């Protein structure tokens, strides 16, 4: 080994080193069955998201880059079979990772405020295809990717998230760890991969201001960059050992507020990140979900119809106000999913906010636009104090007849406490494929069935629509 | 055009937009001859640095990644001919950009505290080879790359540099602009390229703490990522329009102190970044150079020998104290170039601090180690107030016989005010090639001669040792 382990002044391992040691040593057999099951659930959820996003212009541009700059004779596949080429893992994951973050339907790890699936699965799938890994090896690598990525995201915390897209900055480290696990790197090499990933961590929220395409760049590049980190670590490139807590590391440079150091390595092997992640049931920004759930519940409980509602006040946490305040009224379909007012209007009118409920026509629907203007957001200190451990929302509805109703959603549908059923996951995957313009239902069913028995697969080739 | 230009509330163009418009419209004919000449000077300087760095383990690992993940049938060349393959621009520049930042001999743009050559030339060269650009087109693109990259670096400023490797964070934007110019993108596409580059900006100093390999990752990846930004902008990917000054942009997220907004677009076309860049004459960290020059001058003027010196106090600016304080006594050759004490010891003993003057043997030289411990650094408020416009250094030498001498270097050798001659550049390129183990002197001479008439070249193929 070229690199000495990082250690504190007392010679004890650093937290990051503990994490690397754990990641390098995790075996499939160590993973409890319900963690394996949840990993498969999120894999299928991710697969659906990936095909759903394929027609976005950002994905066309990124695929064009992969074709121009990458090889066309690799073993790693694009989930969108219509693209018709196989390439190296770095490029396949670049495209798949970008595509899976288009429709805002990928999972969300609550405590870290990041979307692990959209970076962990595309990278691990592409690398697994390259090296002929088994289903068990793939699952173990994904569990590692979730664990490392989400722990880093939680360490970086809320103040980091106010400035950076944690899915990218924590995600690139999760990708590096997942890739390192597939490549069977030892703990020191894994630590190097984490270090090289962390010094590439990037991703700003500025794109929300003008509805540009960086969100997909962030996830695709997190895959590429994390794979770079792990492969180069295998080949002798040394990464900074203490990239999280060191004196010139991520905590110092990328976190304006406080970090949460204990998140890095406490309860490894008992508190699983996969179990702390949530499905997105609604198609809008996750910060709107508690309010959507509360509003739908309030309307059902009290027999309130769309037309009855005079105004809605949603009480929420600061991070939601920051993100949802950036997109204005929502000039594009994408932006509209970041407008609390528009999302609540859609949910109230249609009784749901699924991916097919946000269209160009809806943007021009004056009843939605008028409702939107009667929604206001308010900061709620108690709700904020619980975030991001708990993503709550309260809505206060005043009806045209002057009645006032309150409702609080303690959990959003899809949260760890309220997960989707197998049947709901299948419905969601089908809806996502339909949205992506893929109409071969039996092919979707085949892929779903393969996903349910992922641990029995001898290789990962063929997850292509 | 899919994207509307960013504009302020008054509808005026933003500074970043002004910069993009200027970059997109610059013609070779607009560039004054002395700017062209300096661009060629730095190109040759860069070429030498690239071959000098080729044997570093980080370069082997990064080249291995390029071979594994990239195509082997591209048109872009590796400066190190021994690697024996041609690939796509993104991968060729990844390797060349990493290699040119190994030996700490590449240029330094004083006001932005960044090294533009090590990112601009490898990217522009690789893209020029891919698209069969002429020497004139290449030079114009490099001038654009310097201008945009260094202006962003100066905008980000000193407090950014304390946390981030500006060569990477400003550099990726310079690469995007240079590539955009070669691809003949219009101003709006160039603005998109700048936006996508900026949201990928990364690079932390943590690697200095344990002498790991991130410095080369930063420059190689800045090339890759900037090329990605420009190619994807060409193909329709929209980047955030105001990635520098926007409410969720680089200034807010990556600058703990104050930015310098006017640096973005003032005096475009009259104050050329290429003319503000310095050659590195000594082989050590640039922050040691003013002190080395002052010490050598003091010793010569006063007839002081290495053995006569009891102690040295160097008075310097804060950024130097920050960077030079990280590497301890210098356990590796690379680290030793970041130790003010060791560098001054080498210079005092050998009368120079060239690339061949830092060896494994020197690390074990007890006379150097003993001298090193008698060097102290002190903060100098006046010198700090002038930095980074001016990189000054004062040394105070006390001799064993009790004499005290002072000397201040107002400029370092290689500064814009004290540039290298053509002959000195050629000597330096030969020395760098020798250091890189390339012994075919006539081949080096051929490449140098080609570099001197770069504007007459019909294509950029063949800059290979």
C-alpha cells in the first residue's frame, strides 16, 4: 500500500477512515433481508425514472457528448435502448444518471436531503456490467453507495444544502464508494477514492433561477467523477485522506454553518441509509410533498372541493422556502413543480400530482394559475427544528364560505414510515415508462420481474428499455 | 436560440454576459502582436511542463483511466508519445492537463492567483486537433481561455483561494470559453458553456496536508469538465446564465469574503490576461519565489555564502502563509517545494532552485534540513495589501558573525515586469524535457521552432515528444 491511513493526533482512525473500512469490508451476507428488499425497490423505482427522463433536451446533449467523447465498444448499457450504443461505465452512467433525475420522481434520503438512487444505481449498474458482477455484488455495492453518500450528505447538513446540490456533492462520494466496492478495493484504496471524489464535489442551485439544465449535469457528472475517483484509486492515484473533516476539506470549504461529524460513522451496520430513504409519490419537488399530502387529506376529511378554496397557507421549514422561492411562478413544466402554489393547485384540482398531471396545457390553465396566487408559504419554527430528520407540513385552508381547516402531515406518502407497496412501485414504473414514451408493457413487466429477483442474477446486462 | 440572455433588472447585460459576448466575438486579427507572442511563449513553457510531469504516478493512473474509459481511435494526442494512443479531446486534455501541473513550473497569473496554462493549453490543443483548427484559431481560443479564466479567478479573489484551488475553479470556466471559441459557439451558447462549467467548479487544498495527488486531478478534470460544458452547450444543454454573480451562484457559494465584480468585464480587449501572467523560473511553489529572488540578490550583493547564514526571516503575504504552512517540513520532493525553509536552503546552497535541484538526495541533506529550521516566515501587512496585484517578498538575513541584511524583491524573475527571454524559455523547455526523461534534443528543438511560428500552422497535430 502506498498510502498510510489517516489518523488523528492520538493515532486513532478518523471518522472517514472508519467509514472507508466499513465500506471495503461489507459483505452481501451482512446485509439484512429487508435492506436487500428496499435496495431492489429503489432500483426499480430508479429504472423507471431513467426511462422517463430520456426525451429531455439535456439528455440528448449529454448523450451526444458521450457519443463524441466516449468509446462505442464498451460493455455498459444505456437504459434508453433507442440510443443504440454501449460504452464505458463512466459514459453510460453519465447519461443514465442525468436521465434519472429529469422527472423529479427519484428517491430522497430524508436526513441528508439528497437523492441517492439517481447517482448510486447508474454508476453501480454501469460498473457491474463492465466487470461482470453478480446481482449480489451489485446490491452490496449499492448499499455501500447509499451508506457513504447519505452519511456524507448528512455530515454536510442543512447549511450546505442551502448552497449546494447535495445529491451531487455527497453523491459523488457515494458513487466512488460503490464503485470501489465493485472493484474490490481495500480500505486504503477506498479512502483514496473518497478523497478524490470529495475534491471534485460541485453543484450549485443557480440553475433554478433560470430553469436551465444543470440539475441533470450534477447527477450525471457525480457518476462520472465518482467512477473516476475509484478507478484511479485502484491504479495508484492517492486521494486526500481526510477530505471531510480535514483543515482544508469539504466541511471547512463547503459548509457555511455547522457539520454533523457523528453522522459519518455512527451506527454503521445497524442504521441503514437505504431504510432512511423515501419514495417520491408526487411528481413535484419533494419539499412540496408534505403540504400536498396534508391538503389532500384535509380536502377528503372535510369534503372541501377545489372550487371551495379561497386561500391556502402552508407552514414549512426554511430549506423549502429557499428552494421553492427560486422558480417564480413556474414558466416551464419543470419550474412549475418547484412552485408550491402551482403544485397545490394541481393536487387540489386533480386529486393527485402524478407525472402526467404536469403538462404544457396545465401551465396555461387559468384556474390553476388563479389558485396558485392564493397560496402563501410561511416559515414554521417547530417544523424547521425537526427538518431534515422529519419532513413535515401544515396547511391552513380558508374556504370561500369562511370556514378554516388545519391539517398536518407528519410523514409524506413514500416516507420510510409510509413506504410504497410492491404493487404501487410497479404502477409507478409503468407510469414512468409510459411518460418516457415506452409502450411495450410486457417488456416493462419483464424488467420489473428481473428486478424483484436481482440477488439471483448472474450478471446485470440487459436492463434496457 | 433556446436561451434568453441573462439581464439585470434594468434589462442591461450582466457582467458575465458581457464577458461571453466579448469571448464569442474575439477574432485573431483583434489580438495585438505582443499578446500573440506571449501566448506562444506560454505555450512552449506549458509543453515543456507537460513532458516533465509524465512519470508521476498520478499521471499513470489518470492515463490508465483514459485508456479504460475513453476511445482509442480519436484525433487528440498525448504530449507523452510513449503512451502511444490518440483519443477524444476530453481524455487527451485530462491526461495532458494533469501532467503539466506536476512539476510546479507552469505559469501563474498574478492577480487571479491561478495557473492558466495548465488548463487552457491542454484543452484548446486537444479540441483544435479534433476539429482541425489552424494555429491562428488555436491562439485566439487560448487568449479567450486566459481572459475568461483569469477574470473569473480575479473575481473570486483571495478568500476563495484560501479554500479552493482557483486554477481548477476559474480554470474550468476558461477551458469552457476556449473550447466554445474553437467550436465557434455564439454568445448565448458561450454563456451556457460558462454556466455549465461554473456549476462543476471544484478543487480543495486538503491534498496538501498529506501530499496526495489531487492537484493533478484538479487541472486534468478542469479540462475535461470545461470541454464537457462547451460541447454540451453546442448541443443544446442550457447552463445557468449568471453563474458568477447570481443569487445561488459561485460568488455566494464559493467565496467566503468579498468578490471583485469589476474584474469580470472591465477593460476587455485592452487589459490582456496573457500579459498579466508570469513564468515560473524556480521549481518551487510560486509563493516562495519573491523570497528566493530576494535572498539570492542579498547574498550576491553582500557576499554572503550559504555557510555564513545564521537565520533568515521572510516577510510575506497571508496567502503564502496559508499554503506554505500545510506541508510541514516536506517529506516528499513535492512537499519540499512548498516549504519556504527548504526552498530557501536549496537556493542558498546551490545558487538556484531549478527542477533538477529538488531530489530525494536533497531531502536527506542535513545541511539543507538544518538551514530549513533557521528560516521563519512572518506576516507583512504592507506586502499583503499589495497581493495579488504584486507578489513581493522581503528577507532579513542574520549572519553567524552578527551582521543583518535586508532585501526586498519587488518582482519575481518571470513576472510580467521581468519576463523570461526567448533563449531562457528554450533553456527551460530543454531542462523540462530532460527532467521528463526525454533525451532527443533535436526533436525538442523542432517542437520549439514550430511553437515560435504557431500562427502559421495549418493544424495542431504533432506536438508530441
